[in-house]
C-alpha cells in the first residue's frame, strides 16, 4: 500500500500536469491574473450550487 501511495499525485501535481497537457494540446497558457479570475468564478459557481 505504501508503494501505491508514493505513486499517487497530489492535487497540486495533478493540476500542473493538466495545465501542461492543455498547453501542449491547444496552447492554453493563462496568466496568473486570468487563473485568479477563473478560480474566483469557479468558487462563485460552487457557492451558488451548494447554497441551494
């Protein structure tokens, strides 16, 4: 089980891999400000859904 745990990626590592894959696939490379705006929009939508 320990060996399996060592092969799992952290959420931050998964996010970095996804970002790299998107950039390679279609050139998607948001700036830090764009990422911040997208995060804010995501959190707003999540709050809206969970408050129902």
